[in-house]
């Protein structure tokens, strides 16, 4: 992987008006898609109630339930990211095992049908850090989910964790490496900008607000780390960070 970049905010030459327009269109699309599903199924249930079998009714109610969950997720992600970006959250820090947190995030993703994650631990069964488990789990989920979203189906995703010695003391290092579509060098500095999505067929066909990396970058910074990326189009991407080990 050749393109190594630290995040540096919005590109200076980006057309801000167009960007804002795209962001709003994307956000309304993310809200409208589940809303349309809810409206469609609810209308069918009302119109055809007497003709529907129990199984059909149950299937429609399940779809409504799924669409409600998606709406909830979009609203929760948007409001939580806004609060994090505006500095309105205070970390609820506690001694937290980064390995256990990662395993929990993987379990949550597995429930959504992911099966191709590979976890490597270099000797350390636990890596204790002082962290806000809720916010850090959200950040890890975004990074892991992106690795899956932007990889071919079944593509291998490698998560590695180890203790290292940084310039400021012992650190817990975390990384996720995928072999997916990668990111072109000109996009790398912008992917951490809220609502930024690289324009490609996946961005159009996958759910996404372009908020995950902005959120993850800020949360990791609040914990005293820096989220970094190395990527090469067609080869894959690696996102990584290091956080101080607790009690060191
Ligand atoms: P979202 O995934 O919701 O679009 P993110 O903020 O998580 O938003 O990511 C911003 C953009 O960065 C994505 O739209 C995608 O173009 C790109 N990206 C993020 N992670 C990866 C990855 N692992 N591989 C390729 N592209 C990625």
C-alpha cells in the first residue's frame, strides 16, 4: 500500500455548494428509503388485510420493523456524530479491554451476516486502555463495517492488535486491513470530512452517510490517538490507530 495519509479535513478546492447539496441529497435518500418501505408495507397491510395469510402479514411487519431500525440507526448516527464533532460529548472513561471490545463489535457484525473477519492477536490476550466503551465500540464498528462494505463478498479482513512502545509510552495498536476497492490518493485526505463519500458504484449502491470515518477519527482523537489510513486502489485499505495502555 503506497498512499499513506493522516486525515486533514476538507479539501480546499472542493466545491462547497455542490458538496453540501450532495450531502443533503444523500441524507434525505438514507431517510426516505426506509420510510418508503414502511409506507409501502403499511399501505399493503391496510388495503389487503383480509386477503393476507398470517405468514405474509408477519413478513411485511418484519420488513417494517427492519426499516424502523434503519431509520433509528440513521438518526442515532447523525445526532451522535453531530455531538461528537461539536465537542459536546464527555468521555465516560473506564478501564476497557480493547480486545474484548473488538470481539463484541465483531459479534454485532456477525449478526448482520459478516463471516470473513480474521482476528490476530500478537501475544496479548487483553489490552487494557482507559476508554469510553460505547463511543469506541461505535468507532470500531464503522471501521470494521467499512472494511466489509468496500470489499468483495467473502473478501478476507484482517484485524490485528498488539502492545507496542510509542514515544509517549506503551500503547495498544489496532488495525484493520481489507483487500477491497481501495481509495485513490486524491480522495484520502477528504474521507474524514463529514458526509464525504468517494463517488463510485459502491457509494451509490450501498447505504452510507459518509459520517463513519469523521466520527471514528474524532472519537479516537478524544482518546488520545490518531486514526491513520494507507490505501491503494484495487489492492485494499488499512486503517489503524494506537491508544495509551492503562496504568502505564
Ligand atoms: P460511508 O461508509 O457511510 O460512506 P465513511 O465516513 O465511513 O462513510 O467513509 C467515507 C468514504 O470513505 C466511503 O464512502 C468510502 O468511499 C471510503 N471508504 C471508507 N472505508 C473504506 C474502505 N475500507 N475501503 C474503501 N473505501 C473506503
